[in-house]
């Protein structure tokens, strides 16, 4: 839409751009096409657009065959998009993007996000839509240039800070180009820039305690001019030893440490606990027949290697909002590493029954002890890895304390979202969980 057409359209629908809503409308069509090209949109994509305005990018995404889900806070603009574009592939939601639950997007297979974020709430929106786990495979964001430089910054630069590390922990950020103010109406007071963000492979960085890591980073950047050894003296007794091991100057300030060095620092303070592989292989399980009757006992490696019938428990833990806690399995698991699974799960050992195993697994993996309701039994099958599974349910009152050697991460997810996620992306889950969830929902 040309600038003259844009002005006319705004007058027709009685819209005066509101600065607090970040209403600066793009009128350079060549630039709009270039921006959409950077998202590599295809007909397989589900494009979420935040703040579509008059549809400069929306129309181009639709032309590429994508389904577009546009989130527009201004009712007048939302109605305009519905009426003027009126496309079967377009859905317009008239709401504040800050109120939108991004997890529902797990019910779509290939999600890309386009946004021209309002400068005054860009940090809030960023952290909301980048929160791990995220269903989004690509973010293409128009931001205030200063913010774009912060997200993509390298160590030992002025823009490198806590936000940089927070975002880059799970994502790769690419600064594409600056966007001049004169391509918008009304013209903003500052220049913008376009960044492309994509998720990291979970194995790309070492395992770590994310909560501790971010606590150290926030403390380290709380006074940028101070040396880290002074700011973090409560965490590290021998600063020269840790700086020597991690390869940085003992007098370094926060911005001098790379993300990998920050992770190394967190792991120096609280070393990552890896499971003892030998002990795991020697665990003894009851081997059972097709009626779940104990025949004998054998080690884990024999049970799994020979696909013998054995026993397991799965536990679903819900919070007060009735959301289910999903755990992401540790990268060190011998089966289904980094896939999503029940709140807690594990094998029944040779010295316990199902109820005792459920109580133990809950304490070992989540650090909690709550009353459990025994729900249903799932027969052994290839989908359960020949495990007979008893499923339990519990209600959480308090906090989960995940065991870092058992879990990579975890999150509470609404049950409807779990339904959509499991249906559209079953490959994200351990097969045993899918069997348990389907049986639970049927019940």
C-alpha cells in the first residue's frame, strides 16, 4: 500500500495512529516483500502475525499459500482486515498479544511468527513468545534498532547484556538489516531493525541449571562496571581457579564472558549430575509374562535388549489450574532423550510393587511427595516398550524441585494444549506417554 493510499484508508476507517499501541504503518512495498522473503514462508506454514495493522505483511504471507493467524489489539484494524482481505486462510483475533497463550500453537505443525513489535512492550512480548518450550520454529521481528542490537550482541560489546544471554540460551539471533524511520507512517522517532530468531538444538550447549545460570547473569550485570569476582563472591570462593579453568581474565566484567563461559561458571558452582551409566545398566527389574506375573529378575540391559515384558509407572501431576506438568527427558537417557514425557515415570524394581515405585519416582524426579490416586492399568505392547504401566494422578501444592540428572526441563501445560500438541506433533513425546495420555483422556 502506497503512502497516499495508506493515509486515505486510515481516514476511511477513522483511525488516527496511536503511539502507545506502536501504530507505525509500513508503506514501502518492496521492503515488505523483502521482509516476508526472509521468513521463507510456504503453503505448509502457519504464520502468526502480531500487530498486522493494515495487512502489509499479511497479504504477502497469504499469497505464499500460508494460513495466517493475525493478532490485532485495535478493534477497528481487526475489522478492517476481516473485511478487506476476507481470505479463507486468514483468521483475525482481536486481543492483546500479551494475553494470548502461545502454547496453543503446539496444535499446529509448522509455526512462524512475524511481528512489528511496539517499542514500549517489545521486551515483554519477546520473553513471552520466546519462552521455552515454544511451538515456534522461526521469529521474524521488527524492533527498535537498539533492541535488535542487544538481542544479537556478541561478548565484549556495549549492547551485550542479560537480555542477550537470556534469549541466546535457547535461540540463535541474526541481525538482518536496519530499517529507516521514513518507511513508516507516522514516522517513528528512532530507526528500526529486523532480526531473525531460530531455536537452538538442545544439545548445542552443555547441560546446566537454567535457574542458577540466570541468577548469576542478573547479578553479574547488575553493576556492569564492577568486576565479577566482587559481584559473585558469595557464589565462588576461589575466583582465580574458576577463571583459569574457564579461560577468562580473573578481573573480567560480566560482558567479557561468552554464553558457554557463563554456563561453565554455573556448572562450576553446581556441577551437573550425570546418571551413573554402569549402575543403571545393573538395575534389576522383574521380568513378567503376558499376564504380568513375575517370572524372574534381570538387568536393565537384558530387559531392554531382549524386549522382555516388565513393569513401569507413570504419574500425572496437576497444579491448581488443572495444568499438567510435562517433563523433558534428560539428554543422558538411554531411550527417548529430550522427548517430552509424563510428570514422572520409571521402572518398577525387583524390590518394590507399583505403588512403591510411583512414590519413589515422584520423589527422585520431582522432589515432591503428594498423595497419589491409582487410575488405570495399560497393557504391555510395542508402543509401551513391553511395559505394563500403572498410571497415577496427583495434585501439587507447592513447588517442584526437578532432579537435573533425570530431567532436562519441565513445564505446566493446559490439558487442551497437550491434546493438540500430542495429536499434531507426536514425535515430540515418548511413546509411553502417548499411550498413557490417550488412555487417561478416554477415561
